[in-house]
C-alpha cells in the first residue's frame, strides 16, 4: 500500500475508532503461566489473582482444581487449565461415576463464572508414573464423557501433558518418533485428541536438553539468542534450518505424531522455562539466563512465527512458573523456576521493552508508553490528535508555557499524551499501540518539571506498589469501552483497506 494513502486515512480512522471501538482481536498465540503451590508462605488466592491482574496474565494452569483459586478467578476473564493430580488417576480411570463427580465438583460448580478452558489429566504420567499408563486414556475418556453429559465438551478440552523424553531420535526432527513400547497408549490418546479437536500437551525444556548434551547443544541455541547461519542446526532430510532448541523440539513432536499418521493435532506447550539458580554443577542456571530464555520465549510465541514445520501456526506456551517453590523437593534449581517470590516481588524484570508489557513482572508499575523510535511523524501527529481529542486525556500540560511544552516537538508531546492514556487505562498493553506508532518502555521520559503519569503514580522514589495484599472482596477490574482503541484503529485499517497487518 502507498504510504500516502495510509496516512491520508489515519486521522479519520482515529475518529472512527473512538466512535465505535473494536473488541479485542482473537489472540491466537498466547503466553500463560503455571502456578505451583510448594511454598512455605503460599499467597492467598485473592493475592495470587491480584498479581495475575497486575501483570496482565490472562492464561494460567493449575496443578489441581483448588476451589479457593477457582472462586478467586471467577468473573476475571482469566482462562485456566485445571488438573487431575496423578494420584487420582486410578479412581477416575476405573469409574465413570468418580469422573462425573469430579467434573461436577470442580467444573460444573465453577463454570462459566470461572473460565475453565481445559482439563489436564495427570502430568507426565507415562514417564513419572508408568504403572498408571493402562488407565490414562480411560481416565481422559471418562472425564470427557462427564463433560459431554453436562454439555461442556465443546467449551473445555481434555488432554494430558507428555514429556519430550518420550520422543526418541528428536534430531533431526524429521526422524523423531514416540517410544514404540508406549504405542498402545499413545495411539489411542492421539485418536481421542483428534476426534475431540483437542491438542497435544507437551512439556518443552531446552534447559535439560542443554544440560544433558555434554556441550553438543550450544547455550545460545538453547536460549533463543541470535546465532549466525553457519551455527544453525540443519535437518538433513528436509534441509530446514533451526535457530533454537524450542522450535526443534516442537517440530520433533509434530513429526512423531505424523509417524503415527496423525497430522492435524495442534501442540500446546504446557511447561517451559529456565531456572534462575542452581547447584555448583548447574553453572548456567542464572538470573541472566532465566531472564534471557523467558523474555525470548515470550517474544517468539507472540510473534506468531510458528515453527519451521508449521510456520504461522501458533505454539501457545505456559511458562514454568509463577512463584519460586522453596519447599519443593530436589535441588536448588528445582525450587528456582519462578518469575516471582512469594511476596510478589519479581525475581527479575523480563526484557520485553520492545514487544509490549505482557508479563512485565515489574510490581513497581514503572512502565511508560512513548512514541516508537523511527515512527512516521505524520502518524505520530495523528495519534497525538486522537489522544487529545476522542481519547479524552488532559493535554493541557503540553500547551505553550506549560510544564511539558518543551521540547516543542511532535514526539515529545506524543510521549506525554500516549503515556497519560496508557496509565488512564490501567497500564494495559493494548492501550499502548496507537496504530503501531507507540511502544512500552521502562525508561522514565519525565524531564525537569514535566512529570509523566507513571512517575506520579510511584512518587519517583522507587516505592513499590503493593499488589500482593488486596482485600478479601477484591473484584475484577473493569474493561472500559475505550481500552482497545489502539488495537481498534488497526482493526479498522485492516477491514477498510483489506490488508493483513498481523
């Protein structure tokens, strides 16, 4: 499209957006977070939910179906996978009535107020509890039958997370296959997933593959760091190049399913992450590596690039995990996968400045919305006009003679307007878009007597905002009708001009 045509439409489209805001688009790929509970001081469910809201976390996975959490999640819109612990598999796999009672107690009594999207039946059963393998598929089918009888089978998927250790000969991915001794379980499992339009849940841990490779897998390859083309791994059968271990492991899963003639089952990564601490024999379990891996993982998933085998096909992923679990059995690294400590303080601040604030894990809320570097000045001006007009923010501080008039430039004035709008809408990342000319940053743009909204909220003194101790009757924050104007403008452009921007 000619840039001038796009520019000529931009201002009128801002007005259209304000008059008729679009709903949030289908998110496609998403990032979620697992929530373990092996903490000596586990936060109250209302505190957990307050943290999820503050961090804009919209997808979570629980390792059980704790009623306190399910009640606290009600009416928040947060989408949750609940789980059947491994020690309950036998009873559910052997009895339809036991499965029906479980669904009635843990699903029907909470849905739809609590947005349950899936049930995880056990976790890595075939590797951690092989004796339960004979009842795994029966348990899955019994749970699905209970959902069917409650007319919930179309709304709630049923699956079970597998370990990638079940996939033999994983590289090159085109040669991968499931451990053949488990085919009596894997084949009926895949048949069920295909017939119910469910997904294969898989736990992907490049950290462990890197640790066990004895130097064969480069650290940068495991961490999603940029590597030169001559260092990329090449599948000799397909000549496809892999720049990171995550994609190679997901594609190995696709090929392993294809080996058994299942080619249309999507993959959902239910666990992935990197530990921030480790024993002396784990020198690469560091804060910096954990930050690098999870930051790059988030960018990679949300970019919707898919994998070399399935380009453009979303590989939504749940990060392991929300909290460091100090009472979890095992080594130091086993306790150190969390993004937060029990008190809600971030273990590290994810490096997401250039890709939005999804999962910013910055409890000080010191993020700002400013004009994107290199953005077209005319588009920035159009966005500024909208913010100070239909966006209904107070732009008086950028008028001549006022505190934020200097420097007198479109970008400087837009920075103030964008940031004010962003904070008025609760620091929601969707509010910092403005037709693609704005982005979120952790750099405070305040200068002199011109104090930006984020600085005012924190007193510019580094004081943390307490989001871990809400009142017991804390309710979900509302979503205003103007919350998605930024995305709405892009949606209108897409529809009018019939151009796919995403």
